[in-house]
């Protein structure tokens, strides 16, 4: 296969992925709407949708297309790829029961924090903490906790790949400040998010490691400033998240 053919194949795949991403955002769209958003001919988009529909990556209802069940199956495989990912679900729920705060478990994939489990009881879940969402590592508590466990070279690679995007006035945007923050995280054993990715949203995160070495993911609790901050409250929550992470690591090692 020639280089030109390779380039065409790559572009075709990219287009199909972009179609899926649009359907994720709009939750159902017509061929014409997708074509307009992507600035491509309707015939091109229809061809991609027909292929995706055949493989059940999308479904059609009337003249609207939606994401299909095959994506759910593949997503489930990601969540169950490692036994630790499955085990983390019960500990995420225990963390919520213990703290009363929205709790998540994430794994680092491709330089992002991918949410695999959430627990919030009867509380309404937040849009950015939905299963499958990808969060930056540098401006989230659980992300910084994971970064603190990674080799500096890997941290540099992640920064090179994704940058240090400024989301709020509190976001860390320089390498020097981030590495200084990671040293603090290593010393105290947990990370804190002081409204760094969303205004007025605070969090405490702790990484979880495998017995064989390496980070499997991390747990965190999230809430408004008054529910997280304050010397005694922060210590209490940091201890709770750390205990859950430690119990998870022990259970994982014995499994």
C-alpha cells in the first residue's frame, strides 16, 4: 500500500470518529446537520453513517442518527480490562458512603484521567464526572495524585502532548509550578484541587498503585469549597480517601 493510500485510510477513519464525536455532543442528528458541522458533502457523511450503522456503532431512528450499542460493548471492555478496574467500583461506592461527597475512580489513559466509576447516591451527577469522560491531569486532584506517582519523563511527555490549559484563575499553567506541586503531593500523600478546573469546585485525590509497581488509577471526592477546605476538614477527607485507596490496593494484591 502506498503512502497516499495510507493517508486516505487515516483520513477516512478520522472522519468516522468525528461523526461519532458530533453524535455524542448533539445526541442525535440528521445527515445534513452533521455534514454542515463538518463542512463535508452529505453523500460523504451518509457513506460513513451507513458503514457505522451496519456495524452498530450508530443506530437510525426516523431520519436521526444516534450512538449505537457497539460503543457500549467496547466501553464496557475498557472498564473491565483489568480486574482492578472492576474491583474499584465497590470502593468508589464505599468512599461516597464514608464521606457523603461525590466520588470517582479514574485511570490514566493516553495522558488523561478517564472516569471509570462514579458514586453520588441520590445526588445529581455532574456532567464532567460522567463515566467515560476524560479530564486533564494537571488541574484535577486525582490527576495530580496520579502524576505524582509517574516518572518525571512521563509527566513531561503528557505536558508536551496536552499542554497546561488554563481553565480558571487557579489553574497551574507552568511546568515549574506543576513539578513543585507534585513534590508537595508526594510529601503529603494526596492532592488538592482548589477550583482549578471549575470555579468553586474543590476536590481531594489519592493515587492507587499495583503491587507489581505502577499506577492503576486514583480515587477522589469533589464538592463546593465549604465541604472540602479547612485544616481539619481537609485532613479528615484526605485520611478517608487514603484509607479507601489503601484498602483497594490491599484487596487488589490479595485477589
